[in-house]
C-alpha cells in the first residue's frame, strides 16, 4: 500500500457554517481556564524554568546554560521578564499564550479534517495532565508540540495545487519555531517532512521542501552560532550534550517512560516502581489506535492526513525512547499532540461507520463515556502532580529565605545541591564544580568565596562538598538542607 498524496478537504471543512458552535475555540478557552484554576495559583518556578528565565531576567544572574538546551523559551519570555519577574504574572501570561497557540496550531487542520475532528483532537491533547501542567510553565516541550502540529498541517496544505505563499510561510515558520524551542526536536520533525518530499512522487516539488529546510535553518541558526561561540563547533556541542544527557546511545527508555507516565516529573535515574497501572492503559493503547487509524485510512484512500502525523510522531519519539537513559512525561508532548489527530479521526470515523442511526448513538455514547472517564483520571493526576511541583518550588524558596537570614545578599554565590534554582530564588549566581552543570573549578570557586558571600548546600543525608569541609554548618530548619558558609562570612547564627 502507498500513501495517497492527494489531500482533499472533508465535507464542510473549509469553514463552519453560520451559527455553528466554535468547538475549537471552546476547547482552547477550557484549556486556559483549567490552567488558571489548577496550576497557576501558588506554583513557583521549577529548576529548569529558573535556568531558562535567568538568561533573560535583568534582576538575576544567568545560571549555567548547558549544551542540550535551546533558547527559544527564553526569547518567548524575554518581553515579559523585561517588565516583571513576578511568578503569578508569568504563569497567567503563559497560560493565555499556550491556549492561543493551541487554537492556532489545530486551526491549521480544520480544512483537512473538518471542525469536529479538529476540535476533538485538540481536546484529546489539551485534556492530558502533562499538557495542562506545562501550559503556564516556561518550558520548551509544549512549544515544540504545537508548532509540530501546525507544521504537519501546513505541509499537507502545501501539497494542494496552487497553495499560496502564506501556506509555505506557515510551514517554514512552524518548523523554525519548533527548532528554536528545542534544536534536536526540530531536526527530528524536519527529517520525515523532507523525506516525504522525496518518497511520495506527487510531493516532489521544491517549494515545500525549501520551506521545511529554510525553517530548520532559521530556527537552528542561533543554536549553531552558539555551538561555535561556546563549544567550538556543532560536533563539540553535540558531544557535550551527550555527556550532559548521560551518554547518548542505544538505551531502551520505553519502560522508563511508562513508569514515569503519571510522575515523577523527572525520572533520572528511573528506578521508581510502576504504580496504578490501570491509569496507563490509554498510553499503552495509543500506538495501537494510531496504527489502526493508519490501516483504516490506507483502505479508504484518505491516508495523507493520518499517516504523516503518525510518522512525524514516531520520529519525534526516537530520541526519548531509544537514545537517552532516563525519562520525563513532558518529553512526549509533541508525540501526543500529533497522535491526537489520527485518534480523533478514527473515533469520528467509527461513529459514522455504524448503521443504523440508533446504533451510532450507542457507539457515540460509549466513546463519550470513555472520554469523560479518561479526562477525569487526567484531572486527578494533574492535581497530584501540581501539588508535588508546588511543594518542590516552595522548598527552593524556603532554602533561599534561609540563606538570606544567614546574610547572603546579592552579589552572592550559591553552590552545591540544587544550586541553580535556589540561587535564582536568592538572587545569587550559581556554580557547580561537578555534575551536569559543572561550570567552575574548585580553585576558582574558592577565590570567589573569598571576595563575595558564598554558601555551599548539601541535603541532610550528604556530607558537605570537599572544598567546604572547614566551613561553618548552618541547618536550615524545615528544608532538609544544610548551608556551609566560609568562616570569615558574616551572619553566623543558625536559622
């Protein structure tokens, strides 16, 4: 079987009839409302967020920016950070922006799938706990997922005879956005799109391929320039990225992804046991549903808009399934966003295929019941994970408060355990002599500690860093941390 390259609009897909309910807009509004109600209140900044935001925050020193990271999320937040560093404001603005981006990304697909299927796909994606939790956070994964959805839609629309320059601009811009937010993911997105231009005879036209390649180049330009400026080249940066990730190579991380599906937010090393396996049934069923949708589409001759999202999703899953030795639920947001499209198409097609009408109502009711149950479970997990993220951020803030009571005031330096987020909360620079964020030598750190307020952090179960063995210990009550300050430092009381 071959992919049918022709992309025909569904009946009535080019625009809703007058008076029709704007389902996609309602899904986006609901997505924003749940974020504002459940996630944004009282949720502080997480570790990675403090790294990204510190790069563009004029009020705080920039934390070490490791090789695998990309600066897209910092560029997105920069205008806001120039005005305010208030976390609640950041949360509200990002929640609203993510809802608008959800609408815009899936709106690209309405001429391809029709308004109902498009809205259902957006709901399937927006209803996942991980999609809601990361909507108002300054993290890149969601901002890769939504451009990936838009890029595949624009690509299919670019195959239509007489596709306008706006479509090609949308295609190139979407690929550029995904690449800017996460360089490696942009490469994995562009690869199947470029391959499709060569594999499918009807798609062997230069304009879509040039749009994809141009978007990849534009989105990756900053990452590549930084690779030469800071690491000496692309190869050197990729080597440093591999070391930071624990050694890129063949690692089957599917089990890690499964075990961490409902948390923890970062599973590294992923030694947690699988809890509540019944809550993972949707994840196990997802590839089966996607392949079933492809099989049905190939039989009915409408394969392009079903197979391409599945192929792109499979490509984007490769690094997180077979190349890294740990996992996090957010890694698969682009995969979920793309697979929601064929799953929605399959569900709608199943209902329409049932005859007679009373049977169709029964099937629709059963599927609606399953959707409600799924969304209910996702909401429960969302509440648990949001509470856990809030507790972690509160702990960082409490440690920073303790350091201030010990006399640390900017300019100052924090090193040791979780120095990056705690340093950000304290308004201090952060530095590490070992680990993935190593950015200073021990000798250089000691020289800085002799001239500016410095604290080395260790949790209660760990000894102080070697360079801080002779420093004075200060237990930070209620946090599980001990701060070690040089003997010459002021503020020697215990807190």
